[in-house]
C-alpha cells in the first residue's frame, strides 16, 4: 500500500468488534462480543501537482489531505524541502 511522500503516513490496522445485547445502564444484562474482524484504516492520499515559485516549476507528489493543509500553511517549498522531495537551487558562479 502507498504512503504519503511528505508525512510518511501509511495504512494502519485495527479491529471492528460486533456486539449484541442491551447495556447494563439501560437495564439489560450487558453487551456480549459476538465477533471481531480485522480491518485497515487507509490514509486519504491525493495526487497533487504543486507549483513551487522558488524553483519556477511544478512538482507532482502523492500526499495526504493533512499534508496539503500543511503546505498551505507553511509554504510548499519549505515542506517539500524538509521532506527531501526537492533540492535547493544552486547558486550561479561569478566570473
């Protein structure tokens, strides 16, 4: 399964527990577990084409919705640089 290129978020595992009966606080004899099934929680991955003005080009990344919000807040260049997806532009040589 794919991961977010910025935050590294991937799928997590968990359980879904099926119960029957009436809760004790509602006057019943208590809830009983009738089944446990394993499941995965998948990240909300989006394929984004982001304009980076510092590099004067588009960068395509696969990231979560949370990472997109972080880029809006902190700036795309700073977040992509910290994640190692882009390199800083090289300084031009003086003659």
